[in-house]
């Protein structure tokens, strides 16, 4: 009788353990979003640079560490930690995969407030001795009072057309065609810019939704991006903050940045929506 009780106890324990393991397996096997299990899978063959900023400033694919940095600490982010800039930046030497991007997508999370005095740059690929890089992703935080929660998001590219600089920008204001200014000031916001060289379309997305002014998205015959080199990635500052003489409004970032990704293609709206959902879920 005693032996039977021992055997029954062992069997019950095994059943409970097996049930727990099955439950854990079910929890781990989360359903895909847009066909992806995690953000790293989104257009993975076209991903050319990634900064997780999880307490580490290195660019993951090349292993590049910043050559200059200023006033950067780490705080809780969207996934793990994020870089927290107090008029700070992370600046890198040239990364080979970023020297030429005929098409491009820049994706990042930002938490920044309006300041009523100057723009806030999130990411730039520099041009020598110029404040504006080949590609720039920013917010016009100087256009509104500090108390405003309306954030004007802006992408800017400076590309070569017939040997001359061609400046092109895309943003979510003024509101036309149903596009409204984004009320994301002081909150974590997923911001994406895409440039499609085949169609010369330049778009801005916020939290998985296209917010750019449709009248400004088609850029005529500018075509693929033609970079001025050498180009160097900077998170949180203009090129002139690192090398040169910045104007008074060209100041390093005050705010937080997380999960910076660069692709050499224009992601589809579906992929951008999936990326937003996956990173929001910490995947």
C-alpha cells in the first residue's frame, strides 16, 4: 500500500511537471505578426545596420563603437534599455554598409519634447563639413512651445542630381489630404522614414501608420539616393556638432532613442506595421 502511494505521488508529480512544461512551451510559441516572430526577422536580408542601445552603444552588425560621445546614459526603453541624451550624441566612423543606400528605411523609437527653440535630430549620415547629412531623421521641436504635445516629424535627404545638391524633405505638417499633426511629444514613438528610389517616394510613419503629407511624398525625378562621401552615422547630433562650427540652433539631442535600424530598401507599409507591433511587444 505504501509503495502504491509513492508510485501514485511520483506519477502525479510527473503529470504536473509535464503540464507546466507544455504550458511554458505554448507561452513561448507566440503567434507571428505579419509572418515574423521578432523584429530582427523583418526584411533581415536588407538590414545593414542596427543599434539596440541596450546599455551598449556598438552598432551590432559591424561591431563599430562610437569614436566620440557626449552626455549619454542608459534608461528603460522600449526593449530593454535605451540611450538617454542630455544634450548628447553617439558619433561613429564610416560603416561600409552605409556608404551607399540607393533606397533606404530608417527606423527608431524616440521620446522627445518640444523646446520652442531648435530641432531635435535623431539620426544622420553626415556629409563632410555640412550640418545636414545625406539622410536625416528629426523632429521640428523648435516650432512649438515646450508645453505642446504636437510633434512635427521630418525626414530630410540631400542627394546629388546632375552633380548638384538636391534637398528633399517629407513631414507630417501642414496637414493635408487627411494627414494630421502627430501628438507624440514626450512619449515613446516609433518613427520611420522610407525612400523608394524606383518611384521617388519619400514617406514618414509614426507608430506603424503613414503620417506624411501625401502632396510631398512624390519627389519627381530625383530617383535613387546618391551620397556625398565619406558619410558617418551619428545618433543625436548634426555633423557640425562633431566636426566644424555649428550654428546656434544646431545642438545635440535632449531625449531618448532606442532600437535604431537601417535597411537598404524601402520597407512596405505592412512590414512597418509589423515592426511597430513586434517591438511594442518587446519581440
